[in-house]
C-alpha cells in the first residue's frame, strides 16, 4: 500500500526559499516551476519505494539527490515525512536535520 507524504514545516520553508531564489535570480518562474515538478515527482516515487533513498549515517533518516539538492526524509508505518531540502553547495556545517 502506498504511504502518505507529509511535509515538515522546515521542508516546506526550504522548498519555498529554493523556488523563490531561482525566481528572483532568473526573473521568471519557468525554472522554479520545473524544479518544483521534478522534486515533487521524485518524492511521489517514495510512496511506493520508500527505501529508495540512501541512509544517513546510523540513523533512520534517508535522503534522495536531485541535482544539487538533498531531500531528507523518514519512513513510518503509514507515512513518509519530508524533513528537509538542502542545497548541497551550502556549508554542510549549517545543516541540521531534525529526527522528527
């Protein structure tokens, strides 16, 4: 059975900031919309293949890679929680992934 996708507050903020950055940088929403569609499509695949991402160290957190972005998530009985979207070009010391 396919699991439900739940976005954390942090992941939602991350997503909106990433899309806003590209909209401001390019001046049109075309790239932002394309990136949003691709990220959402990748996340939708988790509903049927929740283990497709790599495990983060010795935790229950997994991640997917989309271009320069890491999508951190955790798998639960009935849902998949999207925890964070991270631009891998940023300083990794600033990354904090909550463990829900």
